[in-house]
C-alpha cells in the first residue's frame, strides 16, 4: 500500500515511516503545506496521514483540497489539536479517522489496516476471488488451499490489480504504486512487465486460470 505522511515533526515522521515500512507499506514524506499540496495534486495514495498544524497552511484546507479533487485515498488525521470542534470539522470535511497525539504506532497501524480493509475489501480479513484466497493479515496467497509464494512487490501488485478489478490499470499507475515518485525518474517500466509475467506464471503453476488481461500499450486488467 502507498502512504503519504504529511507531518512537520520530522522525528515523528521518521518513526512512522520506519514502523510502517516494516509492514511493507511504501511511504513518502512531506513536511509543509505546499509540499503536501503538490503531492496530492500529482500522485495517488491508498492512505494519507494528515497533521493539521503545518508550516504554510492548515491541514483542514488540505483535506478540503483532497475532497475537491475527489481522491479515493483514505485519510487519517494525526494531530495535537484534539478539540471536539477540530475532530468534528475533520470528519465532516471528509477524513475517515482522527487520531490525537500522542499515539502509539501500533494503534496507528491497526487503524490504517482497518481503514484499508473497509475501503477496498468489504471489511474482511480474507479476500477471495476466482478461488484465490488472500489473507490480508498474514499477507499470504493460496489457490484451492495451496500456498503461492509471491515476493513483496508481486503481492502488492496482485492486491492492487484485484482492488481495481475490471478496471484498466495503466503501466504508469502500477509503476507509481510500486515505487512512488521514483517512477518519474525511470526510463522505462520494464519491471512492471516482469512482475506481471511472474504473477501470471505462479498462478498458472498453481493451476489457476489467467485473470490478468493485457491491454497492449496501455496497461492491465484483473477480470473475473
């Protein structure tokens, strides 16, 4: 999952990224209002962690921008502004959750997992599609009870495709999802093709039909 951490306290931001990275989240960091505004206008994220007190502007204004752009990112406000009015304002504008500082990183992780489960996978820990079973807690994949050994990147791509089933997902969107804004600096997206090829092969070897449709020159689509 791709996460944007909007937090001006650099030590806290680094601690959040260190903790989430151990759970295979791809994290990007910004520290000011203007940096955050640029990111949300250029890139897409599964979840945004939003501090309200930012150099250069108010986090609630950023939340209004996210709502205006109709982004499907989950938003969790992380703020020392723990007043009821701020909480009501944030949730009313469009935040999914509000976590007052100080908080434990384990609680943040649980809330992020719960948010992603609600938004993408109907509030279930087990995702089943085409006889493929994915345990979102253990991050394991099996077909008809037989485990399939995916790498971290292959697993993230499989989840991304299934989460967007029956939609065309461009190569650029996949590259950005897997590598963040580093995708802009790549000469090509051959690694996307390699990951798709490996996923198809592993599913085929497990006895699963091919559900990844290639739209040549454009991208890929998970079909049922």
